[in-house]
C-alpha cells in the first residue's frame, strides 16, 4: 500500500505503520494538499480542476516510478479521483491490471454543495469546481481496466458519464468484531452523530440538523440529548451553544463512544458514495435515522432496517414513532444488524472483490 499523507490533517506515520504493516508492505508519502489562495486564484484562468491538481506531486510520481520499475504486481487499485492523476505513470511502468476504486462521484458532492450554497460568490466558485471535476472524471473513467464504485447509484452515474469499462460494485466492509451491539448499556434518549467534521457535507448536515430539526425533537421530549463527535471540529462548532447538544469533537474510540447511545442521525444534504458511519451503526445495532442522500448506496428497506427523513417534519414524525413504539424501534435495529452481517462484513465484501479480480485476470 502506498498512501499520501496530507500535511493539513497529517497522521502520525509511525503509529499508522505499526497497524498497516500487519497487512502488507506500506509506504506513506507526505504531501502538501492545502488550499493556497494564489494558486487557487490563478487556477481560475485555466481549465484544470484545482481539487485534483493539489494532489499531484513530482516527488511522489518519482517514488511510484521507482517502485513500479522494481516490483511486479497483478492488480493496482487506484483509490479515487484525486490520485487518478498518476495513471499515465502507472500504465507506463507496469503491466498490471489497473482498477479505479471510487469511494464517491466527486463532482456530484461539489455540485450538491453548490446547489445548497446561498452566498452567490461561493455558489459561483463551487459550481466551477464541480464542473471541472466532472470533466476530469469523464476524461479518466475509460482509462482503467475496470471501475469499482461503492454503490449502484455511483455505478449508474459513471455509466452516464460514458464509462464503457467493466464496473463492479463493492461496498466498504465493516469490522463486525469491533462494531458490536451493547443493548444493556443503551439509552433511548441519547442520540449521536459521528463523522469527520473536516468534510464539508458533514458540517453542513450537522448545522442544518441543529438549527432546523433539533428544536422539533426537543418538543417531543426534553430528555433527548444530541452528541456531536468527529475529528477536526472547527472552533466555531466547538463553541456553539444549543439546548441539550454536546459538542464532543474527536473521540479516541468510536465503538466506545456509541456504546450507551441508541440512535444515530445522518442528516446529509449533499455527498456521494456510501456512509460508513451508517454501516458501523447498524453493525452495533443502533437505530439509524438518515436522509435519503445519507443512506444512498445501502441496500436498505425503508422503515424495516432504517428510518428515512428528508425534511424537519419527517425527522419529527420518525422520532414520535420511536417514542410511541419501542418494540418496533428494536425490530428495526435488529433488522439493520442482520443486513450488515449478511452483506457488509469485511469477510463478505473482500471475498466478492477478490473473486472479481481473479475473473478479470
């Protein structure tokens, strides 16, 4: 595994390597992907995607060339749009199958952010970013030997972009030994949102939920408490004051954090791909209340293994049902748990993907 380590959210390389080397040889390459005002401004006068260009580094390119010139691989899995920029060098120096693993349709994320933005200048700029990302994703999609998105929705979008290469949908897997049910500790009135707050769609979702949805839930029952956790929480969010809302920030152990909480909310208004936090919550037998966008890509049945709400009123109605029928709530939780065990465990997901790669060869 060869990984880029962005300076802004830099991980401790030595700590990471202790874990990652258990799975195979691992190299971590530091790179500065920070947004810089002058390059971002000058980029406006080109046709290139600034989102993508920030991930190109000549030192990393040389590292890849050296590695590919001295090693032989069967399959090279390129993780997402932003490192697809290195495709030419990979193809030039390796005869391996090259597969594009897409966690999201990136242009769609920025397109939705643009649609939801009210500031006209920011809306204009986000629109430029989304259009250029769409052009870039269209230009790369048929270079690879196969494309592996995480959802059927994303697969359909790639086909609409003109993808003619084989597509195999492979969702993210869940470590079901780590995310486990703890029914004896759960409190019905403890609600949580757990997700990286450096990701713009998550911040947008949390702020909307607190402003437009949370007051309606408190009217149902004042015992409800909302816990917001995630890495890189901005200072303005840490300092927010709202009734029965606790801004936790980063937690060391996600499974430990959710043990005593029964309900998770995923109020995404923009985004793409599949939400791991929903799969993790289901694996821990939590009740999930999500928007349609938040739950996209998951093979769920509404009102059977998950609750769906796209407006404040729909969230309110779902929470009324939760309070009024705890037996039904527990049934939905258990159905979600079964869904993960059968379809999204690491063992199930990885087995299907490896079979597909063997068939491609």
